[in-house]
C-alpha cells in the first residue's frame, strides 16, 4: 500500500521518476577506491561520437554550423547497444556536447540543441534507455570547450561557468544513475582552458553532490605524471593524441580510448575505408591495457542517419568471437583522493639551496612537469621553498618528481618568524601527497634529509582543499 501511495504522489506531482531513481541509487556514497575498482573491472566499452560534427565531415566543424544539419532520420540506439553487446562490451559513453557546443539533449540552457533541429527527439534519453534495456551501463561525455558559445581561452565569463553548471546538472538529474562523466577540453593542449578559469573544484563537488557515485574523468593524461591523480578520479589517455598509458608499469586505475575508424566522428568515406581489425584491437590493445589496470573504450561513430555502418558492426561481432569479458582485473592499488583545487604555489616567488647550473628554483613551480629544479651535487641536504609574501592558508603539499630520488624529508611553514613542522617522515613515491590540517604561513619549504646526491623536483605544489 505504501509503494502505491508513493507512486500516486509521484504521478500527481508530476515528478520525473528518473530523477528519483538517480537520487535513490546514489544516496549512499561508495569509497572512491571501490568505484575505481568497479570501473576498471568493466574492462571494455563503446565510445559514441555522435553530434553536429557528424554532418560536417570534420571533428571540429564551423562553430556556427546551423542546428538544422542535425537530423538522424533512422536513429536506432538499440542497434548501437546490441552492437556493443556483440563485442562483449559492458557500457557506453555518448558525446552529449562536443567542442562545437551543440547539445543532443533537451537542454534549457541554449537553443543550440536538438530542439532547434528538424529531429527534435532527445538523443541522450534514447541512448540511456536503449543501453539500460540491453543491460549495459551508461556514461556521458561532456566538453568544457565550446566554440559556438565562445567558451574558449581568454573569453570565459561568469555566464559561461553558470551554463556549464546548469548543463551538468541537467545531465546528472534527468537521466538516472550515470556511472561516469567524461570531461574533455579542460586543461588540454587543444583547449588551453585552465582549471582556474572554469573552477574544477566547484564542478567536481557539484558532480558528487548530484550523484556521489558518478566518477568524474578528465581527458588530461598528457600533462600530469602517470603516478599522480590530478583533476580526475581515473587516469585518462586519448591514445590517438599521443597520450600513452604504460602497458608495462601502470598501476593507476585508467581509461584509454581509440576510434575503430580513422577519426572520431563519422566521415563520408567511413563505409568504404577498412576499420581497425578485431584481432589487433584485442591482442595489441584491449588485453594489454586490461592487464595494466586500464579500461579500454573503443569509439564507434554512427552515420548521419543515426546507424552504425556495416563494416564497423561486422568487426564488433569479430571482437565478441575472440574476446570474452572475464570480470575483475584483480585488486588495484588505492590512489587516495585526487587533487582538485588550485595550485597556490604556481609561479610564486621561490628559493632553494644551490641549484645545478640553469636548473634553478623557478622550474619547480612553473606548472610544467617536464622541467625540474635540480640541486647542486655539492649540497648534502638540499631544501626548496615557496614564498607567498603574505599569510596564506593551505592544507596540502605535493612534491612531484620524475624519479623518486629522495624519500626522507621534512615539511615546514613559516609563521610569526618561526618555522613550524607539518610533516616529518618517509615517502618513496614519485608523487608525494601530504595532507594535513589547515595552517597559515607566509612560506612553505621541504628539507631533504636522505641526500648526498642531486635532488630533482619537477613540481612543488600547494593547495587549500575543501574537505
């Protein structure tokens, strides 16, 4: 009787039952490590690049391409889902909005969407319904870079940030439980939009508030050290853009992606051009990646009618014949929480013990992990320091190295003309994350005790995380 009463109330009030489902399913937050393990254990999924670029014969179309181009008259998301099942995939991920800014869902934030197209239907809705009906999990892709709405470097306004928050809220409120939100065009070489211009920490907490068990992934594998978890819950690699996860040494929970075709979005020659071979994808990519704690997502681009071409369908069936999903990849290592806030040390005045030639202190806080401060070989106990020039509050210090060439060190902050200790111990990792209760100081420094050799620090980072 109680269930009937609740259902009646839902119908009377006109609530979206999918919204209730999302809130109900995700009401109990799971530990990040458990979510990472579940994601890696999925092993293999289908990326679906399908948006206004499908009709432009380009991955990056004219930002002013008219919405009237979008008209997939034979759209069949069930065909996509069955193709994924045939390849023994476990989930899908669709481009809800790509870099050109067109939204393939019924958004209230812009007219540049399906509602201004001849098609009208909500593609995200049809996708999530079809994949769930076929027992596949659902993920969504969303681009921060948006050339149509001029959300690009040097032009970002508060209205842009508000639009991003509203669009993500729609996607994580109206379509039930979402396993992961894959973000692109943020702190990437092809976008150059920083995590400060669109505040990553605010977006991250918004996602976790809406759906605590939704992983947030940013396609930023090119910039950050392989051993560190920066601005993402899962290490992500766009293999076609030169971002390569190490199949020999990777220990982090990871995602890598490639298209089965020659590009991400459908092109007019796709039906005639051979797709990547099933055997090579399985033996040279999928299996080695899975063995390295990496989930592989293979992009399959639907055509302008909204259907996957026959050559891609045939190769997906071949994958399913030669590869079976064996479930868990084995227990993965715990990563701890990701870094999500702004680096307070970036480009601040710095100082150090004697440096090695031109590898001076500035290289350790220039936001470039490929450069380093190197201590002079004559110095037995090197030190490195950030000078904020004013009282600054922080609760995290990260020391990133290309080689873990020291482990025993002390962290101190300078307050009221006195150095005070916040950490004294050993950490042999290449990326040393030190979290502690908030302190306020004008300076912060590391003193290295187990030396007698040259020390390198690629980035010395300071954060004031919201916890």
